[in-house]
């Protein structure tokens, strides 16, 4: 049955009524939901939730939702008033959420706490949050909000706590905060706020916590901050554009417990008035340009637990009265110009765990009761002029893990108690005047990783237990007076990577290299060693550097050295070695330096390979019997000098028939090469004469680094015979000058032959050699498709391309312009503070990719350096990085510039 026809106005009227009715239904259905439930479902819909953390925000699983049955109160992150079913707390922290906060959140009119911290929010902070007029606590920290701070925060009249730490806000600090008269905690640290600290920030009536550290703030510290009489915690550090003195008015902050104004370019003298802050527990002013002496009034800071004035220009003596600060746990005055003695009472402080005084001009003795409290963790007094013995009970309590005393004038023997210090991890006492023998027991310490005893007056036996040490990575006993043999098991320590025992009067033979599985570097130069070099050195498969020079070694050079897979530096000079240089060294592609000068060697120097033609003749001087190679003395054609029988069997062919076969093969190959080359030349000329495309397309250039030329620029050189540098089995090498002035070598691979597996592998092998070469940089790979119907051979960039990238980066950072080239402006390199952070990370990366693995920092030191390079505006609260209690001082210890042991 058809409906009767209705005139258009009537039809339109009914359609309008239907649409209005439908809209009314929709509005009615939305408003029938309780507003708290509607708000939460809107939040769930609006935000991106990759971890599916809202999975329990589901009505179908919990039944219906009403004011009488507030099922949303059981959802994760939601807390309600138990009597009124109103949402009072919404905690959405650490869910990896992103997106825009919906306007419907404003329906949560009873919300007292909103926590959005630890997510991925960015862009503009939604001002709708400021409509939640009942908020007492608002936490948006650890996100990436990156606009200027929006207006409207003053609407939150009841706000007590606001935390925006670790975001990317820009522009000036908002002055609107001062209208929040009930505010107790304000954290705007770790962003990019700039400009001066508003003087009005001194007008908060109830503020107890102020954190503005890690921004780009500039100008002097406003004295008005001294009027925050309720303040207990203030962090202003890591604002490198701040300047001027520490205001005397800060002495009015009588409730202050924590003060950190580190790395702020402060100058002038320390205000003595700060000695009135009797509740102060942490005073951190390191990495500034503060001058003058430490005020004696600071000895009145009886509650002080941590005093860090390091890396300034302080002079004078350490006040004697600091010994009366019985609560002191950490005293750090390193990198200043302090003189005089360490107050003896420092050793009697009952809770002291860290004493860092390195790089000063201190004299006298180290307090002899230091460590007797049983709490000592870290002592670093290196690079001073301290003398006397090492305190006998410095490790009492077995908590000491770093003892750094190098470059002083300590004398006497090592305390026996140190050999029982099971907590000890790092032990550096080099460059002193210590004597006696090394106590037995260091090799049994379960955590000992780094030991440097060099440049002292130690004598006697070297304890065998060192060869049993399970964690030892670095051992240096150089420049002592042992006059003894090395223990036979010295190479057996399973993790030992660097062993240095140069100039320490070692006698007898080198022990067999049994168990040297981890060794990267062996230094035994300038000793009294005799006998031959053990041929089982081939077991040291990770060995990079070997120095046996200036000894009395005899016998031949073991062939096995040349077979070590990563050997780079070999120094056997100034011994009594005989025989010839094994020809296998010419095939050692990793070798970078090779010194056998002043021995009794004879025979020819290997002329092939990549290293020997480039060595300086001084590497072979002092050997009357050596000839050929880089030496002006040519070898006789009919004699090569007396040789050891075994070496001759390994290095020289014996049969004349074999030589004849090789000669005939060479002659045949030469003839065949000339024939093929002539044919190719004719074909090339013919093709150039009659081909329109001159074999130039379609070319594809795959760049391995940024290039200033194109494939067509490269092709221009391939037709010039006067630019040919050489020719091999896989192609011709040309010299080419690019339009920008770069001189490059181009290899044109033979492309018309039928591909086979052997040829492909040969080409890729050449690419690998080029990439691994320390002197060459593989710029790119250019291929062409003919008619290379043929299937394209897939090509992958070799893994060892990393070494080429590293060399390229090293060359770039030598100049300011080069540095700009390698930093990505889109990642923030245009911002000075971010650029410096990027450079710090880059320097660590270069350390961790040193060619010699032994020169790379340990994992522990890499972590310390990364902590130091970590953006200080993002550092969580720590004693030296912006409040807290981390045991590892960001400024690190006196030996941080050393580069020991484990690869990164």
C-alpha cells in the first residue's frame, strides 16, 4: 500500500519533526547517564590508549551505572566519596596515554586530585582542566606539553599542589600562579621556560616547595624569594643563564631544609648569612664560579647532611668546624683551589659515607680514623699533595666500594684489611710512594673490577690469587720494583681485559698464555723478561694490542700472532729476536702498527698487504739482516738469509715444479687479461660511438653518507682513460673530481658478464674491506639495470659500516661547522641547551665505539657518564642532580676521564 502524496511543505514539516524528535532522543539518552559516568566514558573515547589500560572501564562487565549503583567507583584510577558517590580522585598516570583531554572532564566537579603524569601528552595543555574548581592536587609531570603555559590556572582557588616537572613548556614563567594563595608546592622544573624569575614569586604565603630547576631562566636570583618564610625545599639549579650572587636574603628562609642552586653560573663569595639556616639538611652549590673561602659560619649548620660546593673556585682551607656537623653524610669539595689539611675530625663523623675532595691542593695526612664509623662508601682524594699512610680501618664495615687515592704522596704499606674488603669495586692508588708487597687476598674479593697500583715502590712476589679473580677487568702494576716472575696463572682471570706490567723489573719467562680468553691489551714492555714468546698466544683471540718491547726475549716471532683475529698493534722492538718476519703478517687485515726494530731479524720484509707498504722504515731499523719492503736495502735474488727450518717450511714453497706452474699460470692469465681488456676497450669505444645512452642509465646511487654529487657526476669520469688508477678482477678503478672539489675513487664493476655466486661474493668482500678500512670511507654504491631481464642481486649495507660512520663523526666534531652537520635540527639541535645534551651523548657514543675495545668505558662508567649527560632539566630529584638520594654523584669521581675495560 502506497502512502498518499503530500505537498512539499507538509513533507518538509514532517521531516523536521522527525529530525527534531530523533535529536531529542539522542540528547535525552546522553543526559540520562550520570554525569560522572558520561565524563569518564568521554575520557576513554577521546584518549589514545595503546596499552589498553581502560579495559575495565566497561559497563557491560559491571552492569548498569547509576548514582545509586556507581560502578565507575571500582574502575582503575577512580576514587569516589564513599557517602555521595562523587568522583574525588582520577589517577591516569603512567599509561602511555596521548590525545586531547575532552571538555566533558569538567563534569567532574567534585574532583580533588587529577594525576596525568608519566604519559605521552603533547601540544597545548587543555585549559578545560582549569574548570575543575575543586582541585587540590594537579600533576601533569613527565609529559611533553610543548607550548606556552595557557592562562586560567588562577581559577583553581583551592589548589595546594601543582607539578609540571619534565615537560617542554616554553615562554616566560606564568605570573598567574601568585594568585593561588593556598599553594604549597610548585614544580615548573625540567622544561624550557625562559626569561627572569618573576619577583612576584616571593609573595606566596604558604609555599613550602619551589622547583624551577632545569630550565633556560636567566638574570639574577630575585632577593624576594627570601620572603617565602614557609619554604622548606628550593631548587633553582641547572639554569645556566642565571647569574650574580646568592642573595643574602635567602638567610631569612629559616624553615629551609633543601637548597640547590647548582650549575647556574653564579659568582661572587658565599654569603656567610646562610649559616643561620639551622634546619638546612642539603646545601648544593656545585658547578658555579663562586670564589672566596668557605664561611666559618657554615659550621653552625648542625642539621646538614650533604654539603656539595664542588667545581667552583673556592680557596682557603676546609673549616675545622665542619667536623662538628655530626649529621653529615656527604662532603664534596672537589675541583676547587683549597689548601691546607683535611680536618682530623672529619674521620670521626659517625654517618659520613662519601668524601670527595679530588683536584685541590690539600696537604697533610688523610684522617687516620677515616672509615672507623663503618659507613664509608666512597673516598676520592686524588690529585692533591696528601701524604702519610692509608688509614688502617678505611673499609671497616665492608661497605667501601670506591677507594681513589692516586696522584698524591702516600707512603707506607697497604693495610692488610684492604685485602679483606669484600665490597671493594674500584681501587686506584697509582702515582704515590707506597711500598712493601701486595697483600694476598685481592684476587679473592668478589666485586673487585678495577685495580691500578702503578707508579709506586712495591716489591716482592705478585700474588697468584690475582689470576683467580672472577670480576677483575683491569690490572695495572707498572712502574714498581718487583724483581720477580709473573705468576703462571696470571692470564687465567676469566674477565681480565687489560693487563699492564711495564717497567716493574719482571724477570724470567713469559707464562704460557693459558686462559687468556678476555684479554684485549697486554703491556709487558721495559722489563727483564727472557726466553721466547709462547706460541700459544694464539689462544688470546680478543687481543688487540701487544707490547713486549725493551726486554731480552729470544727466538722467532711466533706465526700465531699474525692469526689473531683483531690484533691491531704489535711492538716487539728492542729484544733479541731472530729468524724472519712471518709472511702471514701481510695477510693480517686488522694490523695498524708493527714495530720490530732493534732485534736480530733477517730476511725480507713482507711487501704485500695493507700495512707493511705504509709503515715507516724506523719500524724495522736496527736489524742488519732485514731487507726489501720499505727499507732501502734490497734483498738478494738468490738468497733470503738464514731462516729457521720450521719457519721456512711454513713461509716458502719448496718445489721448483710448483714455481713453474705458478709462472705458467701467471703468463696465461696475463695474456688472457690483455685479450679481454682489448676486447672491452674496443667494445667500449664502439659503444660510445654508436650508443645514444652511453650506458648511463638507469643508474641508482645508494649513499652511505651525505653526498654533494650525483650519479651523473660520477659517470663523467668513467670515459677518461687518463683517470684510471688500477684494474682488478671485478672492475676498473678511476680517480674522479666532483663538482664540489671532492676527490674520490670510483670502481666500475664488470657488468656484462653472467653473474655467479663466486663473483657476487667477491664484490661484496671488496665492499666489506673498503668499509672496514680505517683510511677509506665508502661513500656509496651505484648500480645499473641492463636490459646487472636479469634478476637484481639484493645488496645489504655491511654491519661493519658502523666503523666508517664512527670515523666520519670523529672527523666532523673537530670543527664547529662539522658538528652542526651531524646534529639533527628537527631533534632540537637549534636550541643551545639541547645541542649540548646531544653533544654529550655523542661523546659517550664515540668512547663506546673506540676501535680498541679495551679503550671503551666499563658499563658502570658508561652508566655514570650517561647519568651525567642525561638532560639535567629531566633529572629526577637527586642530591646532586636536583634533590634526592642517589649514591652516584653526577659530577663523578676523579678517575672519570679514564677509559678502562668493558665494551659498551
